[in-house]
C-alpha cells in the first residue's frame, strides 16, 4: 500500500465556528470565570442526561475526588473498581487513604464483570465504581442490586459516556452520581473540564460547597448583577470550578454532540466491517442488553505478534494510536503500596497486553478508516511471514 503523506492522529477535537464565536463573546463580556455561562451549561447538561442536577468542575478527576469526599470515603475504606480503567480513579482512592479493590473485566467489551462484584465485598467496602468503557455502558442493574443489598454507594465513571444509553436511559440519569470528562479526546471537549450528575439535593449542595472553597455563594452570585460581595465559608473546600470560557465552548459542543456521535458510529461500523476478516485482531464486542454506544474509542486487541510491532507498523504508515489502558493493578505504585500482583485478574491482563485504540474522531473521512484497515492488514500480514 502507498504510505499517506499526512499523519492521521489518534484523536482530534471537533471545534466549529459556532463554538469559537461563543468563546469570543465571553472573552469580550468581561466575565471569564464561573458565571452565567457555567450555570446555563449545567442546566443544559442536566437536561441532556435527564438528571436533576449537574455540577460543573475543572476535570473529571476533580469530580471523582469531590464525590469520594462528599460520600465520606477515607482511611481504610475499600472501593471496588475495575483495574481496566485510567489511573485517575485509583489515584483519588489512594490519596484519600482508601484501598482500591480490583474486579476483573469482560474481555470482549472491557467493561467490569458485574458477576464478580459480590465476591470482592468485605465489611470495609463503601462504594463501587463501574466504568462505561469506550462508550459502551456496563451492566448496571446487577451492580445496583448488589449495592442496595449491601449498602454500598455506586459512582458511575462516565468519562467515556457522553451520549451513551443503558436500557433506554441516558447514562447519568439513573439515580447514581456519574462523573463525565471533557478532555480534548472525549466526545465533547472544553479543553479540560468535567461534570457530575446527581439526583440527591443534599449531595448536590455538598459538591457545590467543596467545589469552591466551601463558600455558599460563588463569584457570580457575589459580584454579578444583583449580588452582594459578602460571604461565609461553611466548610473547607477546593478550587475546582469551571470557567465561563470553557462553559461557552461546552454549550456549543453539547448542541452538536448528537451529530458528532452519529458520525463516530458510522466510522466505527466501517471499522467493524473492514476489519472483520483481518486475522490477528479481536474486535470490540457488544453487550446483550439494550444500549446506545457513543463510540468514544475504537479498541482492537492484537492477538498475533507483539503489540509494539503492530503500533510501530501503524506509526511507520503515519497512523497514530493509543493504549487504553495499562491495567491499574500492574502499575508500579499500586503494586508497591497495595501489594497487588499479576495473575489475579486474568481477563484484564489478557486484554491489557493487547489493546490498541485506533483513530476515531468526527472529522475523519471514510477513506481514513479504509487506510487504517489496510495498514493493519499489511502489518499483521508481515508479522506472520517467516522472519517477519
């Protein structure tokens, strides 16, 4: 095959002229930090998810940190989470003095094996954090059932799941708090940022206090039209608020996310068709229950030859890719601090050694997918040759 001249990145944000105009309008307004745009974005995102409340934060990581704090997670508490996830969640658990307890994943979907949850619960377990991996929802019903029976909180890691649906309902609407991310590779981006959806009024209030220094009234309520500048600190808090600059971009992105996700779906279906006959690749599988996939990532698993050779072969052909994710229980600090070791999560380890994320973003062309598929076929074919 002929090598393309330009580099096809693994991901590229899709920012349109409307979003740019919205940001410029905020820059000219004189109000840049959290204010009316942030409040509007929160309301629109809550409506999008079907959630009573949405709390905008500076990142998905900040949202997870605040939720764990608000739920009283602390030293010695155990939190059940898949190891097949980004290290951010495990970092927050560790920094609070709590202990991550890992559960295996389903090799096909990379989602948490809900059937393995109950065996991991002890008297110290306080919460479970399922992840909607790559945009396909995990099976929440059995997780919620076990959590209710054992008195556990459920926090949905929805970093990959803007626009994902589970059994006919948007992720974020099911009563559990859910944490979304707006990092540049996500389905909508604000540059950085996150959102926490909640249904409980008291939890919503607590998150808002923790988000901004413990102050009851944010800057807009103090310095905006009709506000008064005095304030009180109800509890010590953090500086995790979103800015109006980011919120303006987010509102524009949210208005287009349906179209962007539809394009992702078309590209993913083309990948599935183009790669179906390629030996050496395991393709993404789908769960048996009703769902809508937001296709945040398109992840294959290389089962022939070294993964590094496959990645290098793609890069030689001007194709970017990613690895989502190295299993958390095998990260150096997790092994050293918590005594985790290889061999305890076989499906996670099998997947973790094989996963490769191929380019997927709304601005891709159909022929880009065809090029990646042809490159994958060529790279894996050469690996199968003697001496290859």
